[in-house]
């Protein structure tokens, strides 16, 4: 993975992180910040949806199983507010059926928990760069020049 995010003048992609588990939320926040992203973390889907500033984010990482709304409902609700960035679903319940449902809902990636940092960082780099270049639909679709 490129380290271009850490170079002076490089764009700091704003990434929404939503997970009800504080330890996962915090570890993602620290990892993303260290890699040059601008993470905004939320303990619930409702908290994210209540923050108008969330609509300016470049990408979202959302947990599937949260107490207030599941990851599918969250993506649907933020899309209804006009957000069109790429989204990554993280889940401890990763099955082929869940992956298919997540893609149908608009998630570009599904990453199983517990995860190592590599898959998260690789997915973010690919999705943010792809969306920035305008090479994909930003909603889990496939553009002609990228594999997002």
C-alpha cells in the first residue's frame, strides 16, 4: 500500500467510523490517524446520522451489528441524506449471504472481524483513490477503470 497519505500536502480523507465497541472504534481511529486519514468516530448509527458534518466524509466504515441500527439501515439512511461515498462493512458474522446482502445494499467491501489492519487500509486506499479519480460509482459499483 502506498504511504502517500503521510506526505505533506496530500489529501487527508475523512473517514466515518461507526462501531458500538469502544475498543474497535478507538483502534481504528488510532490506525487511520497514524496512516494520514481524518477519522470521525461514532458509538452508534444514530450519533453518526445526527452529525451534519458526516455528509462531507469521503468514506465510511460501519459495523454490521449495532444496538440502534444495523449497518444496512445506516447506509440506507445516510444515502437518503445525500451521502454517496464508498462504504466498508465490518462484521463478526461474515457469511456468504451477508456479503451478498451487503453488496446489494451498496457496501463496496465486507471485512470480517477480528481483522488485521492490512485489509482495512488496502480497502480504504483503493476506495478513496478510486472515488477521488471519479472512476467508480462510489456505492459499491464497479467502474470501468477500477476494482472498487
